[in-house]
């Protein structure tokens, strides 16, 4: 199913093949940079076809909105290649899920979830 563009003047882009994945974030830093943290580094995995495919990512942004840049681990790139997966399309869909918050955040037992630590 294609997603409608939020900008009616921008043509719909073909994202290539669609990959059904669940995205889990399992480690996150406290933020870095001036002004209370401009960027956050975190790691997690995409659950795809029953396999955990690890990634690291950096989330940043203020002016112009938020963005997330996922970096696939070497082992993930290797496994996706073995499966014949379009790595660019997979990474783009992973990025979209991270930006749009379509994720599960796992916190260590006893830890307070982000945003509830006030």
C-alpha cells in the first residue's frame, strides 16, 4: 500500500520493495551537544523474517524538524545481502519507522522510561 505524500505538489516516490519489520530500540544515550542535547545516539534491531538485524542510529534536529540516521551493522548488511534484500530500500523504511515513532523501546528492568523521569 502506498503512502500518500503530505505535499500534493511532490510526486509520489517509489520506495521500492516493502519490508515488513518491527523496530526495537534497546539502548539510548542521554543526548549530547549544546543547548540541552542536539543529538541522541541509540541502538536497536529490526526484527525481519524472525531475525534480529542490529543497527546504530543518531537522532537529531530542531530547525526543520526531526531526523534519524540509521547505520546498519556490518553483520546486518551481510545478512540482508544474503537474503537478496534491497539494502537502500530497507534502510529507508527503517529510517521512516524511526522518524515516525513506529518503534518499541525496551528499557532495562527497573529503569524509568524516557520522558517519565521528571
